[in-house]
C-alpha cells in the first residue's frame, strides 16, 4: 500500500532552491538531485515508518548522495512533507 504525499509549499521552495543551486554548479546535477528526492518520496510513500523519528512530530529520510534530510509526518492516511533540510545548516533550525 502506498500513502499519498502532500508536499507543503515551503518544502517545494526548498526543493526548487536546491535544484537551482546544484544546476548552477554543474549542468545535470540539479536533475540528479530531483531524481534523488523522487526516489526518497517513493520509499517514504511505500514504507513511511522505516525512518527514525527525529522528534515526536517528524521522521527524517536522508537523501542519497546529497546532504539533505526530508522531514515528514504520517498524518491520517497521508504523508506530509514539511521540509527538505540542508544538513549543513544548524540542526537548531530543524522543523
């Protein structure tokens, strides 16, 4: 069973900003970043409980090959994506 994903607007902005950053560094790297996000979304949708809780409200899925965590919560038959967090930032800023 797959759960539907709801991606908050703030998370969409974080994805777009990261894409633009990586694409600005190397053509095609932004696309690889988006592919990694999509693969992680697929895993989260199919098995949302496999990733550890970072606090009472959120779980965190690390992106493969990129320094980001996807913060999400399981809410009433739906997965809500709250943040695509760059791990080089201060963890105090986690959602």
